[in-house]
């Protein structure tokens, strides 16, 4: 009898150990699966990031230069194929939107040339002399956005204009105009609040589709809105400048 009880308890103990080991094995298996999934996700992100870098590096090679009242500017980038979304560095989805937009009367070749001229001239400090032109440039894009709303075109067409306008607001000339003209200084805060509101989207005023793009292009700091005030970036630029001056100095001594 005692022998039977001992065997029974030994069997229970063995079963208990086996169950614990199985739990451990299952946990290890789950951890490996999770780790594998995470590694795959990170690898896909790295591939996507590298593809973005390759795309951006490769898309601005052959530039057509023109002049406006003595100010040289890029009037066209051959690799763009007159696609304004490609010029702005937007993703494939929005580049495809531009291809279908002419059906609705938007984003044709002439408009590409117009928008590129607006953006490139406003990147040049010398263009700040033409303050009325800068205001007209801003108003031109705003009118396009209003036309999209009135015409009830697909919202991704309007989104491209809104992204363009936000990039335009961050150019040296538009920022300079807001600083020079006291009547426009409050506009800088208004524009920033608009971007912040679209990123946070507290009232659901824009779609998830639009919200995704505002987070992608503004919140993560791809544009100068964030980087411009970054002291580390300014310090790196300063060191790079000093380095170039030292190289030129040494070459001149040879």
C-alpha cells in the first residue's frame, strides 16, 4: 500500500515537472517568434528607409536653371516627369495621385512649372525684395486649396497642395516676410497652430489618411520646421564650414 502511494506521488511529481517544462518551452518558443517578428519589422523599416534615401538622392540630378530678374532658380528637375509630388519628395501613393489629377483640372505640366518656380524662388533670400510676389505665391496655393474644396475633388489632391503650402511657409522668404512685416507676424503662429492641430487632430477635423501624412512629413522632423532650430545641426554645419575653409587654406599654401 505504501509502495503504491509512493509511486502515485512520484508520478504526480513527474507530471508536474513535465507541465512546467512544457510551459517554459512554450514561452521560449513564443519569445523566439516575437523576436523574429520584431527583427523582420526592423529589417523592413530599414529597407524602406534606405529606399527613401535612394529615391531622394536619385531624383534631383538633372536640374534646369532659369533666371527671374537676375535670380537663378531651378525651374524643372528632369527626373520628376512634371510630377509635383515627386519634386516634394512625397511617397508613391501621392505621386500616383498627381498622375490622375489632370482629369480634375489639377497638377498639369504648366502647374508643375509654376509651383516649382514659387518654391525655388522663395528659397532664395534675394527674392525677399519682392514682398508682393511672395504674398501672391501664398495666395495662389491657398486659392488652389479652396478650388479643391469647392470642386469636391478627391481629398488627396487637396492634401498635396496643403503639404506644398506648409513647405512654402517654411522657406526663408516667407519666414522673412513674417518677420519684416509686423502685420504678418501673427500669421507664423497661425500656420504653426494649423500644423499642430492637424498632427494631433483632437476633433477629428481631418481624415486618418491626411493625419498619417502630416505626422509623416512634419511631426518626425523630415522638414526644417524642426531641424532649423536644432543647435546640433547648426554646430555640425559650422564645423563643416570651418573644415572646408581649412582645406582651401592648405591648398592655397601649396
